[in-house]
């Protein structure tokens, strides 16, 4: 497998935001083959559809409020909260107040680099 | 190796903060064997001494300002910025304005769970 590695310093204003849809955009920041950090901005009503993947995921809520579904349970999470998604576990989010999530995956999301 | 896994929902006000020293405290949030997220609060003047480890690391600056040293280069980083630390690469931080970092490691930090 190709050995990957992002820049070491990843300044907010030097990295482009990718549009995912009308209400979501993302900025891929630090990564190598084993880990990848992705900032995801949501506008109110933005949806991360329920899905699952082989990756382990941890996420920090920087701001906003989200109705978060994980493995059959739904809770409201806000700035300061976080969550953990084991491999293959279903999860999805609906943004109820504009905000941002910091998603981190292991291994990295190859699919995000193919775009 | 023991198979680890944190809770799925990790609410800010339900998890204890561990004191590291007078100026640093941390909250270990989501993790399994492959990944671990740790929130680290710094008061002004707080120091993360220069060190290195086998883990890949990605970090997001939630707030504050830090003089960040990575692999021979020092830059000032602020809320919204992030950085990537490859395995075995020296890094350290000095907090110049009170704030918080979100550190994420792969694999998880066994040493943090032994305390």
C-alpha cells in the first residue's frame, strides 16, 4: 500500500473546504495510513445518513447540536460532547443547530482521498 | 491483547477530568485498541514537553493559542488549526493563551489507561 502522510502543520485558512452537499462541507486535515482527521461543517437540517464502515471512529462536537443515532440509540449531542463508533456499527446524524464535528478514523478513509 | 472499547456516547459533563499538573488536565473519551481521543485543557504557560512515541497522532485546536514544535519547526497555532505527528517524530507544545486540544492517537495510548 502507498505510504501516506499529510503535512505536519494544518492551518485552518490554508486548506480548502470540499462541498459534500448544500448543508455539509469538509476539510481533510492530518492523516497517514493509520489515522485521518476530518472537519465537517453542518448547516441546520444537514444529514449524515445512517451508514457503517470497517473503520473505528471517534468524533468531537466543536459546536452546534446534533440528533445522533448509534447502534439503535438516539441522543442529542452538543459542543463538548463526543462519541465512539466501533467498526461495522450503524450511525448517522441530523444537525439541529449549525455546527462542526471533528471525525477521526482508523485506518484512514481511502474513499475520501479518491474524490 | 485485551479487546477495549469505550462507551459510545461520551457526554462532556459525565466524564471526569484527570489532573496532569497545575496547568494541564485531560478527559479520555472514545477509544478502542486502534484509536483513542483525549481532550487536553491547558492554562497559559502549560507545557507539553518535547517527546515522541510509536503512535500516529492528529490534533485539533479547539481554542487558545500554542507555540507548537514538530520535528525541528515551531509555529503558533490557534483555534481551528490542527497538526499531524508521524510515529517517532519529536513534538511539544507551550500554551500561550488558555485553551483546549483534541489529541487522537492510533493505536490507543495504553499508558493513559494504566494511571
